[in-house]
């Protein structure tokens, strides 16, 4: 979905809109799943990266600008624990009981129209 809003900076408000968000690349070079006896599943993802392209525009009382942007997020680590109750009744249910994410590097490239 598009992101629209405003932030107050210094002498006035900055209105922004981010649209056309597309994930263009996902890399999971190190991922593992292990069973936790009697409790569930542990998922570990290491050194993941993600590339996102989007359109942006901003407007203030003094100027307006717009363009395209590429955001590359790298060195992301995720550990998630899912619980799986063992009641043997009905379909198997799974719920997220713990999730820890460590962000890495973020590289933002802005291409302006004006």
C-alpha cells in the first residue's frame, strides 16, 4: 500500500507520499529451520537482503519535489519461534511466540525529477 502523511520540521509541515512500492529482490543466503521438542519450530535467517523500488513526492510551503527511489537493506538477521500445540484434535495450528530482528545496513538512492 501507498504511504501518505506529514511531519513537522522546523518552520512548517512536510507532506509526503510514497507509492508504487515494489520489492525487486530478496536474498536469504543463510536460513535454517529446527524443531524444538515439545514446543514448536525455530526459524533463523542470517545475512538477508532486500531491494525495494518506489515513487516519492514531498511538498512544503516553500517547494515540492518528486522522483524515484531504490532502497537496499542488507545484513538483516531474524530469529522466530513458532509454537505448535500437540493436541491431535483438528487441524495443526501454529502461532508466532517470539520474533527478533536485527537490522543491518540501509542504502537509499533518490532520483529527483527536478
